[in-house]
C-alpha cells in the first residue's frame, strides 16, 4: 500500500507578517530550501503527497513541480480558505477523496529534527512541551501512559499535565477521523483538526509521539530559524532563492522579471547557466560547480575575468538611437535614484540633512545629486550587460578554468537586450569596496548618535590592489574612472531601501560618503 501524506498550504499565513504578502508560507526559504521541501524530505521517496492549495496556491504547485519533479503529488484546490467556516479541518475534508487509506497529516509550518517510525500500529499525534505563556495558542492533550485521554483546543491549560499538538500526526482510522470533521463544529470561527482527533479518542487508541519540534508558523519564529543559518538576512522582499536536488530555483514576485531573465539568458548563453525550466514566478537551472570570485580570486584570475567579460559579455550594440539611449540612462540613473531615495525616506521618516559621517561633514543628499554631472552620466555605452556584476555573482571553476555569471538583472531601464557597460563596471567596483559575502556574515558595524553616524565593515586586505587592476582596465578602454566612482555612490544609495537594518542605513551613508569624496575631488581640481 502506498504511503500518503497530506500537507495543507491553503491559509493566508497572517502570522507571517510582511513575508505573506508575496510568498505562500509553505515556500518560504530556510537554509536554501522551502519549508515544504524540508517536510517532503522527511518521508520515503515513494510517498504520495496530497497538497491542499488556496492562498497563492499556484506558487506552491509551480514550485513543487519544478523542485520535486519526480515526486507524486495530488493537488486539491480548497474552495474556502479564509473566513468563518474555513480552517484546517475544512481543508482536510476537501482532500478526503484522496485520503481513504491511513495517512500522515503535516501543517506546512511544522518542522522537526527526529526521525519518524513508519511502522505505527495505532493513530498517533506528535506532541511537544510548550511554555505557559503561549500554550493557549495550541491544541493541547491530556496524556496518560503515552495515550491521549482528552483535548483542550486553544485553551489555557497546565503545561505540566498537557502536551501540545505540533501539527504532525498519523491517522490510521480514516473513516472515524473524517466523521468527526464532518460535524463542522467551529472553534475560534474555524473547523479545526481537533474535531477529528476527538472522534479518534472516543473510539480507538491515540498515542503520542515526542517530536523535536521547530515551529516556523509566525514571523518571529521564522526569522529565528533563518538566523541559525544566516548571520545576516541579505534577502529581498520580492524574491527568493532555493538550492536543492542539484538545481537552483529563483522566485520573483513580479512575473515579468522571470520572463525577462529567461530571455536574457537565451540572448547570451555563453555567460549564463542554461535555464531549462520556467513557469510563472519561477525559473531554474542545473546547479553549476565552482566558487564565487570572492572565494577563488587572484590577480591573474581577475585579469583573466576582465578579458573574458570584454570578449563574451560586453558586446557593443551599434544600432541604438543615441537620444533614446540617453533617455533610458536618465530613467535608470536619475529617475530610479529619486524613487529609491523616497522609498528609503518613507521607511525611516527620514529628513535629508547635512550629517557627520565617520567624522566628516557630508552634504545633504539632494545637494550631492545637484553636483553630479548628469549629462556625462547619461552618456553611456550601449552593450549587453549582466546588471549586477559583483563577485558573489561570478563563479570560477578551477578545473575547467571557466567563468559563469549568476543572478543577472532582468533589464536596464526596461530594456532587456542591452544596457550601459559603465553600470556593470561600477557594480563590480562597488563589490570590491564592499565585500557582500562578508556582509552576509554580519561583519559590519553601524551606530547613530548626536555626534553623527559611524560605520565600518570588513574588507579584504587586497581590495585596493583589485581596484587598481580594474581602474587600469577602465583607462585602457578609454573610459572615465571618475564616472564609475560616481555610479558606485548612486548604486549604494539605490540599494539602501531594498535591505534590512543596519545594512540599509550603512549603504545610504556609504553612498553619500562616496559621492561626497568623488565630487569634492572634482571640485578641487576645478
């Protein structure tokens, strides 16, 4: 007999805060895998999974079909997943036709670390001890000699005499369980799983199994779990990355980003991985072997990279209307900068003021922007570009002596086919100054006081030498080093509202500092 597991993903995940605004909580990433992938991997390979779909259900189905293409899924659309009369018990009833044999039920926000015994002879409920301050938020069982004798669902009980349901159980007597659910008794306005559990208790043996439980069903709990594997949350609110089953999967809340990134990969397959699967908000490609340039770089490798980029990536586009391209550059550099700054100011209710930063008086951001020679900035070089060309997005394989570019930007001012070569060079320079892999290790410091702002960050010992190599390349190409430096300052400002504290504030201050030092140097020369 096949083994069946039911995982419900229909709920809106209101306890997940801002995360639930763009992703179903079942596919929130932890340790580069979706929560639901961690659950699936706990069961033997030939297991069949019944997945209840509701809120952002298409995301869940698309993800599972790409990430677990060899797994047998039954997708059930739940017709009512919010409001009175909904709930996990109602969703389970919707899946009833696929659950006629004994099955396991798992909440999509339940993780555990111990192994399960798949030879159970009786119904069992996974339980754990919960503190008195939150026990009333759970379904709780009175247990005697390892068996459940009564239920108190979402009520204040004594944690010394009760164990809490973790959202994982084995239902052997399926007909009895579903008869209990069909009573549609409401608790807290919803049909709960406890209705079926009560029916099992009334007619048969229901054991408890101790579960080493990891509850990721709330925003704080999810963040705490993520922090175990990441020193700093470098993620963005509109995208997600997964690496599993020898595949890399990218999610974007904006479907057009996926379409454009896939198109861009096709336009220059010699520099990007081969995207072999894409659907709606997801695309994926086979895992590429190698190390990022942050971990494999040497002076010869870096010089070799610049030659490779010049030959393979930065292919000039000659039939671009100059006026039209200047308008695209204005949209990308000037208009987008103002939009991002407004986003940052709203985030912190910030007023643009003159500020002491690392002991130096820095002009208002608006004043710095006025000093930028925008006509020169708009005079870009139309070519094929990567769009986020920093060392974390460059893989080098020592065995094959080859490069591959990852996480490319989907467009430049709305254009997929080309962008400004200066932007790629500035992105690279910005990543040499600010080593993003070290930021991910939380190797930064940011403080605000009445005396001003102080920040610092870890940087590789040889960073200045790499900057010299890059500047020499820029000059040999007949390009403007100072223009690249101004773009680096703008890049940091543009990045600032997209990240979390304190990195966002450090980026904003660093961007101002870079612009000030570059523009002041220009003014002194005059």
